[in-house]
């Protein structure tokens, strides 16, 4: 799955609600939407939590984030 879908697509495929994710991570809902569409990346201190909530490793998550950024450009 890594490198073949954007973070937003991954969140949709795993049925991750952006509002619930934002609350679980202690960030704003708009921040999660920016991560999902590739206009922003989570801070380094949030990567491990985000990966755990998405049931993936941080390496896998970084691959998804890199792909999301490439798709946006």
C-alpha cells in the first residue's frame, strides 16, 4: 500500500474519521485535512502516534507522506 496512495486515500480506505483522528492526536481538524491532501505534514512528534493510529510503521507512513507530496506537485 505504501507509495501507491495518498494519506487521504489511506485514511479513507481504513475508514479513519478525520475529526476523531484530530481529537485522538490533540491537533485541529483542519490540520488533519491538510495532512490528508498533502498541503502540510504532521510534526515529527506526531508521526509515531499517527502511524500507530493507522496501524503502520513510521517508515511506511513516511512513504505515504512522500507519495502524497509528489502527487500534489
